[in-house]
């Protein structure tokens, strides 16, 4: 098969990008290049002009060293070419904790006069975020996902048998729950009330996650939808203790008054 017109340019670009060789990479870019990638910093965003694009490489290099100290390698898996428009299917292989993980993506690239003038990257930012999460954060996110979905089997998997949980207010909404079964039973009692008030469901978004030697703190916001589509938003703070991969204690802090008005 004949070599594609822009194949060497593309492969050199990815090779120099992996090496963070800004001089060599800069020689392959037009002065007015535009790059677009999903998500926010350090890897996402829109950058216009060679200087801005090369500047992001220094940011990427610092981020790579911090996030992927065991290494990151980009493989060019396939190149599709039509005139000066090129699509590249690629994969990033990263090492974390001695294990290799692969993230797949694609790039739409435009070439002008033998240089790259535009790059639009496509990849799953949630997959990248998951790679960077600690085991504790994954556990906590699984807990809230199970709460939102009333998934009691998944909830039981993340809670210790001797769980102690305190929620503001009085039963059946609040109080002190001792033991995993007591906590799950309280969730079962709340489920029909919550579904009646919010038939559109609820979604808890974690705004800030603090994992410290003294415990874990989660700053969150919950968005619930009433029958008419109206959103009810309330937020809170939860502190947790984790032992042996299970949540053993939790304390919620939030204002129940606006929530109780809906039941």
C-alpha cells in the first residue's frame, strides 16, 4: 500500500509531542494553528496560534510528570486521509501503580502547505478522570451513584457491616443509623417519598473531594426534578471514614428545611 501524503508529518507530530520537543513540533505547525480538545485544563480547551499551542505543551509536560510519573506513550493506530483532511485513530498507554491502562481517541487534522493548521481531539474525559481517581474517591462516587439510583446491592458493597451514619433531623429522614442494614432500611423507607416528590429523579454532583490522613470530606450538590420538570437544588457536606475498602462512618451536614417542605 502506498504511503499516504501526510503520514510522515502526522507520525512525526505525535512522536515529537510524546517527547515534548517543542522546537521540532513547532516546525510542523502553521503560525495560525488552532487546537481544540474536550474538557478543561490541563489537557482540554481551545488554543489559537503556534505560541499558545506550544505553551500548552509545557503545561502538559508538567501535568504528565505529576499525573503519570511511570510514563505515557501515544500509539498512532490508523491514519485516514482525504486531500488535506486527516483523521488519526490513536491510543494513549499510561502506567499507574505498575499497571498499564489504555485510553483511545481520535483527531481530525487539517494540513496547509505541508504543515498542520488545525487539530480537533476526541476522547472520553470521564475515562481519563477515572484513571486519576484514588480508590477512596471511586468508592465514594459508587456510594452516591447507588444512593441516586436506589441500588441497594451496590450500596451494600461499599458499606461496612458496622457502619455508623448520622444524618440531620429525625426518623425516618434523619437520625443515627448503626449498622449497614439500618442505613439501607432507612433508604428503603425514604425511596417512595423521594420518588413521589421527585419523579424526575435525582443526581448528586461531587464538587470537591478531600482525601486526608484524618478522613474524607465531600462537598456536594444534588439536583432533583419534580413532575413538572422544575429543578430543586440543595447542597451539603459529608465527612466519611473508610477502612479496608468500605465506608465505616459518615456524617451529613445540610439544611433540611427546604427539603422537608416538599414531602
